[in-house]
C-alpha cells in the first residue's frame, strides 16, 4: 500500500508543486490549508508522514507540531521558508524528524521523506534484531559495546561510545546539540563545547579524512546527523 503524506501548507502553488512530486512517486497525498485542519486530518486519516509549514494562517506551525507530538509519533518534516537556526533547533527539539528550507530540490525532499519513514520503522524493531548497526564499513555492536571500521576495532572513551551509539540508533535523523548533550551528560548540563571536542576526537578515529566526514555530518548551528548508508 502506498504511503500517505499529509501536506499542511497554505500556499496553493507550493501545495500543487509538492503534490505533483509525491503523486508521481507513488505517494498518496492529502492536504490541509491551515493548522486546525491539519490537526483534524492527522486524527482522522493517520497519515504515514506529515509535511508541515510553520507560517500557517491560523496557528503557528510550532504549536501544531506540539499538538501532534502530544498524541502521535507520526514522522513530521518541517518545510518552511524560515532560515533562522533557532527555529530549526526548536522544531527538532519538539519532535520534528527533519527540517527542509524553501526553496528545495525535488530529490532532496524525496530523500528526506524516505529517510524519515525508514527511521520511524526502525523504532518498531526489537533490540535483538538491532544488536549490530552497520553504516558502510562502520559497525557498532551494541551488545559487545565495540565499534569497528574496516574490520578494525576503534578504541573509544565511554563518552565517545555513548555519542556514536546515540547517533547510530538515529541514523538519518538530525539530533540537535541540546538533545545530544542532555542524553549524554544529563538534563541539567550545558556541555556544547565538550560535545564538539568529543566529536572532533570521534572523527579522528572513524573518518579517513576528519575534515570531510562521511559518517557523521554537521548540520551547522543545529546538530549532527549519522548517515544511513554509504
């Protein structure tokens, strides 16, 4: 059965553009021109994924996202013209799966949708089925707590391992700096600088060229993303 995409967007030209892209790629599309209708259609149709604009005419998209997350774990990709990094961080911290800034390319949007759908499916995989996480030549064995690259064990500090484990369990998803620091050091810390230092060390150990990383990508001003595959 084709995945259903709910587009919550008030600009008809953008809706028509996105809808044409999705239908030509075998997605079923439903539309809502404001936040209230978007929330209603989320409850009524239970779409597989939601594309959410932030600048809606009735309710700010951030509030719509909050209400969705109170009741549902449906993947949400924010599609917005807002360039402010604070807005991106806020949306991601509130549970958005990704953030695409207008204007965007067709291939980029489709790739982000596929990634969000795959990531959400992974949440239903049992721990026994995900003991080993492989991304290219990087392998994380969560039972043995061992990381290897090209078959060779990488010697990591406990903190470095926790960071790689967190990212590898969320491949394809942007994790904000605040989210990572709270997961690693606890809810009452502010360790952004420590995170950057640890990330630099991790990249020296797992990347062939730390200056051009392939496994862990930086979302400037927002956070980090572990790639799904190479």
